[in-house]
C-alpha cells in the first residue's frame, strides 16, 4: 500500500436527533401532559494516535469522514439514542491543520480563474507556515475533530402554566464539519540525513532491529522508517531513516522536501557521509550541499544539534579522505564507522549516549 504522510480530508460529525412531540395517553388519563423526549446527540469524529499505524494511507483512500446522526426522541420521554462516533486511527506524530472551505477538493482541483500556483492541490500546501489545531504526539492521545450536534428538545420541556399542551419541539443541531489537512511528522530522537547511497539504511540496520532495504542504487529508501536503538539495556533511542537528499531537495527535487518534515522533530541530526567517495562524489562538498539544503528547507532545522557519521571507512583510501574531511569541516563531531562491517558503532553509541543523557 502507498505511503501517505499528508492528506486532505473532509469531516462531518452526526446531526443531533430531533425532539419529539407526544402526549401521555393512558387509560383513565384522558388528557395527559406532553411526554416527547429529546433527540440523541450526533456522533463525533475522533482521531486517535495509534502506535500501530505508520501512515495516513487509510485516509487517503477514504477522505470523507462521517459519523452517525442521533436518533429522534420518542414518546414517554424517551431519549433518542446518541449517534455512533467515528473513530479514526492515525499515526503518532500526526498534526491537524484546519483548511479554509475553498481548499476543498472541488475548488482546489481545477479553478480556471486561479493561476497555476493557487490551483495546486492542497497536497502541495506548505503546512509548515500554518498553526496546527492539534498535534497527536503521544500514543493513544485523542482529538475530537468535529463534535456531533446536540439533540433537539422534546415537547416535555415546553410545558408552562399558560400552555399545558405545547406542540413545540426543537430540531437537532447539525454536526460540526470542515476541511482539514493531516500531516505526519515522524517523532524520533535521531534523524538520519545524507545523499542517496551514503549508507543511512545500512547504519539503521546495524544499530537497531529494523530491517530497512539496502541496495547499491539511489533512492532505495522511499518512506521514512523508524528503528529503535538500545543504548545501554534500558535506555532507547528512536532513529528515523529517510530517503536520500540531493541538491535542490528543498525545492522538491528528488524525493527530498517531502520527507524532510520527518526530521523536523528530531532532537539530533545525524549526517551520514560516504567517505568512499562512491560515484565520484566528494564528501566535503556533499556535506556542504547537504547542510545548504537543510538550511534552505528550514533554517531552524539547521540549528538542531548535529553530528556526522563518516561511513564506509572499510574502503581503501577512506582514511586519507577522512583526514581531508576533518580539516575542511569544523564545528561538528565526526564519528568514523563502517556500517556494513559494524566498525565504529560503539563510538557512535557513546556519542549518542552523551548527547541524550544531557537532556
Ligand atoms: N563498503 C561499504 N559499503 C557500504 C557501507 N554502508 C553501506 N554501504 C553500501 O552502500 C550502498 C547504499 O547503502 P544504503 O544503506 O541503501 O544507502 P542509503 O543512504 O540508505 O541510500 P538511499 O536509501 O538510496 O538514500 C549499499 O550497496 C550498501 O551495501 C559501508 O560501511 N561500507
Ligand atoms: Mg536508504
């Protein structure tokens, strides 16, 4: 199934049931008073952060969320039943953004009056500029996206000294509704960033139980993957591996931009650099390009605590390259490793241990 980390949906909660108009009819009580009950409340649309859901694909395929309406009231003061709520499980780390009505599929899809920019679908909206309504950052956290309408009042409420046979009732209220963009921003302690083929997935596989796909071609990783690394038996770090970045990633070349959102919430950026200079690359300029892309995407992201993993140290010549690299790149901790052969991983663990035990 498709990996979806941003989706636009329309949600409408259930309407309240109507109040009932009814009078007591019993043997020997010819003129009973009003006994019409209230309508039930409409169902809510509720989002729940579910650790077992890793993306928003379910909503991509079913973007119209509806909850049941409340039942109407009945005679004998019987309340209508409340409408069933619609409970939607979303991944932990889902942000909810309100969208104006006009951002709805019908309008945004094709409006001949709008110029090209405006006509772009909301999937391309830059949500970073928006203030979210809610952030489902903790497992099992819930958020009522749209509340069901209140039930109407039955005529039992309208009896007064001047009106003993009220026919008045009120209708149920409509449920709340609206357009929303849901955006997944993965929550992990560490984010791995680097060019394609730098060995990010190999590194994640080496330090965690995750089994990301590894291959000798760029863009092997197509979705963010989170692995868990044991630091010292009882403390754990989560590490997010994202698709490789290339120059121009901030303007959405390659797979870049789309996935940088998944490292926005990391506490540490771990830059993975290929010291074997595979494909004729130069690690120094690679690293500088990488930093530039991150900064262009989000200057605050570039401010995050960062370190460098100098990977593929098993390859002949890498030691020399590392010397040059160290001379050229200042201000970052550099840990040489071979993710493939498992070399240097203890030093990496110590570095992470040091960084995360300070917090
Ligand atoms: N010699 C050597 N090769 C490595 C090392 N780490 C990774 N590789 C190789 O580099 C290639 C790319 O590795 P991946 O882990 O898929 O790289 P990635 O950074 O996740 O790549 P994308 O997902 O495409 O961005 C594979 O052929 C790996 O076997 C290493 O430490 N030494
Ligand atoms: Mg990968």
